[in-house]
C-alpha cells in the first residue's frame, strides 16, 4: 500500500466518523430540545405539574417508565427497528421533561440558563477530547461507571440523612464522573463509527444508542452542576 492509498483511506475513515457523529449529536440535540420543551410546558401549566408531583404514585410511574425505556432500548436495540428505537429515545426524552420541570420550582431561570451554558461548554470540551485523544480511556470509563454506582448508592443513603455536606460531596464526585464518562463514551462511539461500511439499519440504531449515551451524560452533568452552582428561588 502506497502513501496515496493510506491518505485516501484515512480521509474516508475521517469522513465516516464525522457523518456518524453528526447523526449522534443531531439526535442528542433533538432529545435535549424535547426535554426542555416538555419541562417548560409542564412548568407553565401548574395543573399538570400538580398531577405529577402531588401524587407519589404518578411520579413513581413516570420514573419507572423512564428507567424501563432506557434499559429496554439498551438491551433490545439489536431486535428493534431503527424507527422504533428512535421513537423510544424521543419518548424517554419527553418523559424526562415531565420530571425535569421540577427544577424550575427550585432554581431561578437565570441560574438554570447559566448552568446550562456551563454544562454545554464542559460537555463539548470533554467530547472533543474523547474524539481526538490517542489515549485509551477504557480504564477511566470503567472506573467512572463503578463510581456512578457509588454515587447512586450514596444519594439513596443521603435521602434519609439529608446532609448538605454529603450532598455537596456527591455532586462534586458526580461532576467528575460524568465529565469522564462524556470523554469515554465519545471515544467508544468513534471506534464504533469505524466499524460500519455503509449507512444501514445497524448504523441508524447505533447512532440512536450513541445519542442516548451522550444525552444521559449531558443531563446528569447538568444536574450535578446545578446542585453545585444553581441559585435557588427565594
């Protein structure tokens, strides 16, 4: 193989990765937009918000539906059509907007906007790092996943103790974890993109699954930063 062939193959590979990430980020952005729209709509309609948050049963059903959609989509992606996977992802984003509307009751609109832009900048920087770095982030990703389980457990424990200092520590660790996961998931998606020879059904489903992973990284990073820097309503 001569130098010209190597350059051509590299160029084709780079274009393939760029096209794949374009689809992933497009779906992720659509998911975030849908979540924000639903959250704003619910907040502007107190009667809907009342039905969600004044009934523990209704709220629990929504949360369980969210978890169910994520696990089902992740586990059954190979057995679904790309259109079904897309619908499930957007359905999850919409359901997330129902519960996400609660942040408008706790934090000021200006504070939410500021933290959102901080999150967007941090996410973009770490995603770019994950896409460009030559370092294998597998070990970092595995450690971040283990740390995530620890954060979930600690959060459950703190529901009983309600320690502000413990909550602060959980939020700081959470930011570190989701920053690491953003870079790790991006690198995984880059590797995945190079495995596709054509834009087929599997390609479309992989883009949706990638969008879900980065959507979750963004949302959780936003929540952790909001808990640290969000200005509460007076």
